[in-house]
C-alpha cells in the first residue's frame, strides 16, 4: 500500500490522529461532551462548552508548523524502508532543502522510536560493550579513544534473541555500565557479561552476575546473542548506508534499529507505521536539535574496516 492511498490530505491525517487520541470518539477535556467542530490546524471546539481542544497537545506534533502530512510521510518512510533511514534518504523523500534539515528531522523522529514508559528487560540478559562496527571485548583501554561505544543489552531466550536495548556510552567505566544496566534490566535478573572489571559491581546491585570466562566451551553460558546482535547491526548499517551514505546520527540509528528489531516478527509494515505514530502521540516534542556532533559520521567508516 502506498502512502497516498491511506493519506490523501491533511484532513485524513487529522482524522487518523483523532482516532488514535480518542478511540471512542472525541471527548471534551473540559465538560466531557462528545461532539466537536474542527476550527483550524489542530484545534477542535467543543459543541457544548466552546472549549478549544488541541489535537496535538502532548504529542511530538505539538507546536510544529509542519503539516501532519509531512510528519506522517516521514514516519511512513522510516517504517516502510527496507533498511534503515539515512539523512540523505529522508532529505530526498521529504524534498528537504538541506542535509542539515534532514538531520533535524531524524532528531525529531527519534523521540517517537522509544516507547514511553517501556519496561526493563528481565530473565537472562547478556550485556556487552560494542565498538561500532565490531565486537571486540577486551579492547576497552588503549585504542578506544574516538570510537563510539555502545552497550548492547540482549534478552536471551535459549537459542533465540528476545528484545534488545542499545545505548551509547561515553566510556566503559563501572559507573556508566551500572547506570545503563539499572535503567534497562530488572533487578534479580541473571546478567551475563565478559570479565571486564567495569561489570564487577553488578552483584552488589541485586543482579545474578555471571562473568563468562574466555574460551567457554559448548553448552556453557556465552555471549553468543550479543555477538549476533552486533553482527546484524553491522550488516544493517552497511545496507542502510551503502553508496557512501553515512549514519549521521548514531543515537538515531541505534533507536531505529532497536525499534525495528524488537518488532522484527511483525509481517505488516503498516502495523509498524501505526505503532510509530501511536508512540509519537504519547510523547512531548523533542527539544530543539543541536548541530550534528563533530565526528558523528565516522560510524560506517569503522563498520567497513
Ligand atoms: Zn466541552
């Protein structure tokens, strides 16, 4: 199905959002009346008390002068693209004037990628530090400067991978790692890591910490699932950013990959689109994007070496 088949006009987008926000029909936030008239842009006026209700209040669309249709088109592009989205691809799709504007859009869309109030992962969890473009445990000290460090938190369900979280970190210190684990993993879970000393305090934080020894044999606990995730992420980045297009914005790429990965069994792209708009309707607008951080386009260069 094409975008144009579902959304022919701004009114279609408004209708769609209206149904998302009020699944059982409009309800006046002030008097509870069930009928309203559209006034302008995103404003509806209650037919009973004249209260003007904003359709976009509390959503990432709020206060934006960009038509909903452009927002929806961007989200359609993200969810229907075969691989991930690049700033250049988005620039073409939305016919944006500059690469910089496309980058700012990625910043906005990122806010919708993370489901508000998402739960922590539980059960058996592998936690591993990846350098973007590779998975080299044990090389955290020298030579790590200037590289992007990402913590992969991977739910291990026997031989298959459950859900994942990917978070960028400044360094692989105990305080950084413990902060991420506390945010992403339920206490009481079994946490598998390598032998890096930065993980040494996890037991004291209420986790069943298992440090995997190097060269673990068959049938022994391993970090096979995080290795697999690192490999898939690497492949995905290459496909997304082939033709020399680079991941301009690592945090965006991580969140998009996670969004898609955790819904990888969904057959329908339209359903993925619905989920993204639904999340967008639950979070306030992101703060204004700063300029792309210097050196942030290094990602793929590393991935390909
Ligand atoms: Zn009312």
